């Protein structure tokens, strides 16, 4: 499985991205889906969500 290439590196989170993250997490989307929707790495999304105390459900 090839890793996806992300063009953005260590970009600050914008308010609209944070809002979209909250919305997607509230809808029960998984980490991979949220990262893809925001065009960010899973690690970046996970770290930011933890920092903002946003809970992301774990998909099985």
C-alpha cells in the first residue's frame, strides 16, 4: 500500500479546518476519513484533536 503524499507540511490549523474537524468527529467519522477530508496526515489530525479535546471514534 503506497503512502499518500501530502503537499502541506506543518501548516497551522485554520478556524474553518478546526470547525470541520469537530463536525466530522461529531458525525462519527474515523481518523482516516477526517484526515482525507481535511487533506492532512492522520498524525496531524490526531495530535490536533487531542490538543483541542476532540474525541475521534476508533473504527474497527
